[in-house]
């Protein structure tokens, strides 16, 4: 390649020029980049955006036999049905309660564990605990649910212990008690994600300027003083941002653990929005109401994300988008 | 005084963390012990850390079951093929988005970010996939999730952090975008790609909901789905027995129990992850951090 080309290639690629011809020329010059992106963008469009077309169903009396083209329109009827449905509010309650419980326990747990790990001086011990506590994050919810069932079943570990201790006279089917479901679900979620969620806090703690601690040493500060006055204030900005951002997805909890840990006996406590939408559609054939529920959920979570983004931006200048 | 308090704190701290580590590992150890123990002995409920009456029988029974064997094969194929395709496609897309001169960069970014917050929902997606003829097909495991927006962002960020001169000098040497990607960018991004490889493959291996929702024929079942079926069977059995005292096992007289089968299958499903995880561990923390910040 000669000198002239070396000088011109970057400039022609970067120079902002307008006009259709230039756009076409640019497209032609970047055909490899296009080849590497356009097929996947189309794929993404199909699977992420085309389903939005299905929102029409929420305004129809949809039946699978007729399809979207032939089903009759009914206006807002499906939303009215939804908002007059007591079960909808029950499911909404379950969603919000379980998501708040995991949010609070997850945050307190992650910060506490990170602070405790940060105080450990033996690198080997710290590494080992980290490695071990990350494991459940990578294990499927199906496996976790199997473990839970094994431990909580009438002839499982927990019942066995309670019997031995004499706290109960006969075995209890713990998974069949609706009022315990939220606690079980939250504990399981905490157990699964606790270790993994400390990663970011440990990174922040590792990045604290050691001079701060040394200065505190000179001033005669003990471990607890240093933790309280240096470590905790250092991770607070990160914690606040993460907390605010996760508020944005408070309605968007998954449904895997509720599906797998739940059973018909505890359905009034375990059913969440997505599972209810599935039940409405495939269980009772009310596809349109199920889609209306989905739209409601998307709009609420979109509003939450935008609101929370503004809040985070105001407080600390961090923006999601 | 302070020294005494600090020593107490240290002791307490180590004990607490050790307890947490134990509470994390014990369920797996216990299930491993149950899977290697004689099922009838397990029913007496005295298995904790190791099998009382050692046997490989449970594993033999599982691997003799043709449906389970085939499900394991399918899960392996899904994980290998799905991870490979997904990683290659995701990396290509991420590379294009890291090139500042790319004409579609901003539009694609916008399209991706919106898709993170707006989705059609579970029912329209189901109808779309059905309409595309992807139900009851192996490809439903691979195609809809081929590109994960999140992974694209992580890889793009990593590529953007490579020294600009690296790519620029390759371009000046006349390398095309494909050459730059495969000869320069990918070899320089091994840590982040290993992280994403771990995330994608774990995701594939752990998936069961697409199997449950889209593939109703048994000839496409995955291992996780088979395990889920066992789980639901056990649960419904317990639900039916919830009114009576305790839960009496109907298959107790044969030489295998649902509990033993469940424990053994759980170990079989978990083992690949536990085997791969330590090797990739050194890579994934950095990737997880980029993810957490962007989340």
C-alpha cells in the first residue's frame, strides 16, 4: 500500500458528506459491516418487534381459529374485564410482594456479604467463599427447585430435623402452605443469587484508595470505624444507583421460580403476572385478556424505567439511555 | 479492648462466612450422597454427607432409560451448537457496532435498547413462533435467542476498549473487516468472549421453558425438561397426599424411589456446570462487572 492511500483511506471513511450518492457509496464501502450486522438485526426485529403486532389482539375478541385478521374488534372491553377481575389484583399483589421482598433481601444481603468478605485477610479463604457462593447462580432453577423439594418434602431434611427436635408431632407438607410460599421463594432466590450479587460491591471496595485507610490508621481508627466511615460510604453511591435502577424492573420479576416451586395448593400466593397471562390464554382460552395483561405490564414497566432513569440522572448524573 | 473486640469480630466473621459456604454446598453434597445411596436406605432419612450403602444403581437406571439418554444428547447438541452460533453472531454484531464509522451504528443501537424495554409479551411471541413454524422443532431452541442484546453490549464495550491503533494499523495493512475481526479483535478479546461463552452456554444448558412452551412432542425434550417433569410429578404426588399424614411412596416396593431418581438426575444435570465453571472462573468476573454497570 502506498503512502497516498494510507493518508486518504481514513479520511474518506470518516468525512461527513451528505447526499444519496454518498450514502450509497458508504454503504457499498461498508458492505462487510452490513453483512455482519443486517441479518442479525432482521432476526432481532422479527423476534422482538413483530410480536408487538399481536397487541391488536387485546382490542379483539381473539380466537385462535380466526386469527388476528378475522377476529372481531371489541374496543377496550378486554381491559375492562381485566380491571374487574379480582384474580388480576391478587396476582398483582403476589408479583409486587415477591419482587419487593427479593429486592430488599438481595440488597441488604449483597452489601453485608461484600463488607464481611472485604474484612477477610486470608486471600485463600476469601476466594474459596466467593467461588462457592457463585455456584448457585449458574445452576438452573429446575435443579434448585428439586433441591428445595427434596429438603422441604414431608420426608425431607427439614421435617426430619423438626421431628427430631420435637418441635412438630407429625410431618408437614411445607410446600403446600400458601402463607409460607413468599418466604420460601425469597429465601431460595437469596440463596441462589447472594454470592453473585456481591461482585460489583467487591470491585468498588477493592478500588478504594488505600491512603484513606492508612490515614484512618494514623488517626487511631479501629476496624469498625473504618468500615463505617470509609467502606460503607464508598459503596453507597453504587448501591443507591443499583437500587433505583432495579426499582424500574420491580414489576418484571421472572416466573421460573414461581412456576417450579408452586403447586395448586399455593397458587393464590405463587401466581405472578406472566403465569396468569399464560393461564388466561392457554388455560381458559381468553387470549385477548392475556395480551391486555401483557400490554399493561409493559406500559407500567416502561413508565417505571423512564421515571427511575430520570431520578438516577438527577441524583447522580448516571443515565441508562 | 479494641484488639479483643476485633479478634471476636474476626472469629465471628470467619464462622459466618464458613457457614454460608456450607449452606451453599451442602444441598449439592446431600443430593450427591442420596444419588449414590441405596434408595431403600435413603427412605429411612439418615443420609447427610456420604452414602450409607453405596451403589451405582441409580445412575445405571437413569442411563438405561432411552428417553433420558436421548434428552441428554439433545441438551449437549443444543448447548454446543447454540453457544457456537450465538457467540459468533453476537461477536460479529458487536464488532460492527464498535466501528465508529459504521453508517447504521446509531440506528441499530437504538433498536437494541428499545427492545430491552418494550416486548410484545409472552402470548404474541408464542403466536409468532407458532406462525413461523418453529414449534415442535429443534431450531426454536437456537434461533429466537441467537442474539442477546445484553451480550452484544458487553462485547461491544470490550472491543471499544481495545487500543484504537491496533485496529487502525490492521486496516492500513489492507485488512478487510472480516480479517480485522477474526485475526485481530477476537484474539485480543479472549477474556470477554470466554465470559460470554460461559453465560450463553449456561443459559442453553439450563433452559427448559422454551421446551415446555413450544415443543410438545417428546422427541425434542431436553434434560432440564425431563428433570422438570420428575419435579412436577413429585410435587403433585405430595399435593395429593397432603391431606393424609406424611407421604407414602407408591413405588417403594421396587428397588428405586422417585427421590433417588430425582436426586440422581439433579446431579447429572448439574455436573457439567460444576465441571466447566472452575476453568472459566478467572475470566467471568470482569465480564460480570461490565454487565452490572450497564444493567
